[in-house]
C-alpha cells in the first residue's frame, strides 16, 4: 500500500543521493524501531500540522517492518526509472 508521502520522500532521497543510506538506516534500525518511532511521534507537536502529519507517517513507516520494506522497494523502483 502506497502512502501519500512516499513520492515526495522518494524524490528527496533520490535528489540528494541518499537512497542507499536511507535503505541502510531503515534496515539497520530494526532492533530499535519502536524507540525511534516513539521519538518521531514525540517530536511531532513541535512542528506545524503538515510536518507533524509527515512525521507521524514516517513514524508509522519506521515502526512497521512490512511498510518499511514496501517503501524501500518503492524507492528502489523509482530510482531505476
């Protein structure tokens, strides 16, 4: 299932050549994914509504291993275009 933020995130990662680094981080945080997700959610109130919504979506992505894997596949497929 594609998240409405994925396209923007993928474009930013690709434009800054951070696809491989983001893959490494998303795969590498597995042992602490719930802690990282909680930190993202805890920081959300300090931002505006649009950023807050994006941070919450990112926290959900980080917390869910299936969504993380789907996002990485999406980013890699877009990188091949």
